[in-house]
C-alpha cells in the first residue's frame, strides 16, 4: 500500500487545529458552539481569541441565526455542533437564513455517521449529506483524516459562501500528507488501477485503501479516488477513471439514499452510463455499539468494499 500511517487521530481534532490556526491568521473568523466546546475541540481557538467566541447553549436554531447575522459585517462564522443537530434540528434556519440568503456561514458538523458509536441512533446522522447537498449554493465537504480536515477547515474559511463541513468522533489513521494540496471541488487520485474504480469519502477512504491492498493480492487492480467535496462534485476525475475501468464502487458512511453514491450515479447516468455498486448504509437507522462493530454490521468497512468490488466484476463479466 502506498499510504501508511504512524498515528491515529480523530477528524474533529483536525477541525480544532484548523480553527486554532485561523484564530491567528484571519481576524474575521469567529466561532459559535451549542454547548459542545470539548467535543468539537474549540478550546485552543477560545484561548487565542476569546472575544471572537460565542457560546449559544443548546439552542442550535439561534446559533445559526446569530451566525448568519455575523456575516453582514464581514465576519466568517464557524457554527459547531453534532452533525445530527447541525442539520435535522435546524434545517429551516439553514435553508432560509443561510442558503437562500447566500450567507458566508460555515457549519461545522462533528460526530457524523454510525462511528459516533455508543450514543446510538438518535445521535447518529446518516442523511445529512443528502439534506445539505440539495440546498442551492451549499458546498458540502467530508474529509477523510486529521490532516485533510485541518486543510478543509482552512479552505472553508477562504471560500466565499455557505459550507457544510462534516467530520467524525473516532480516532482513525492519519495517512494524507500534511502538505497535500486541498482544493474545494477537486477530487484526489490516491491510487491508479485498471480493473475497478472506487470513489470514497470520509472514513471510507482508508477502508478502501485497505480493501485495495487485499484485492491486489488476488490480482485485482483498483483505482481509488478521494472525493472530499461532495458538492460541487469533481465529475471529470470520476469520468476519466471509469472510461479506463468500466465499473465503479462508491463508498461512504451515509445512507445510500441521497449520499455520494447517488451523486456519482447521476453524473454517470447523464454523461457515461457505468455499472455501479454502493457501499453505504441501506435505508436504516444505526444503533449503539463501537465504531468497528457498527461499520461491520452496516457493511461499510474494508471487507464490504472488497465484496462490492468482486460483485461488480462478477456482474460485468
């Protein structure tokens, strides 16, 4: 495997590190939080710029309204809470006060997906990507590790317009080089291959790399694309790859309805029809358990990626 790791960190800490750097480099950046400072790793930002931090308490709708108002005088607000509360609880406020109004708000959504773990279904959101990508003008970013999440946070601050930045709770391998360029809307070709294309996002990028390593032992050559930006989607990198491989597997920690897989399927249907398999949660809520247990149960781990690749090869013989 070309990508290895020496440590594991949670992606939410990557967000915290990026936000802390912005405290030093961008005086217009402000932060808001719905009573989850520790969970979103905002402590260092508060230490550096306490006058630019707003604790709203458990009042997410109010937090989004405040964030939208702060943009009027040129501030760049990062509004942080769990992904479930950052979307389902305040969708109306995001639609009306942020997306419809085109406000420069950055929604920092932590603890996304089933890897939130033991807190269970009420806190595990699996439909947020679909909800947010349907909002006109909303950019949707789902980075894969600590380094990429830090880079995504810096890029979100520099981007003009609303951003939904999705990240997670568990510690995962740090494998993206710290100096790898991050450009909103541009996928990254991590590994070249000839037999199957895997397009992955978030925690499933590392799982796809593990799967590719196993598949290589069986003589199956896999191309892997890291799609950190789900909207706008990098259509060209996907189309170029499937032109070579002729088949594709999408992998995500999200409901297959409304997620990355559906976005990719839409591109293929319009521009180059291609056989596709989905590695995603299939129209169900999560439950309490460890991240590894839940990824296995809902078939979104490396083993599931291997099975999907073999299935698409069998389908297209």
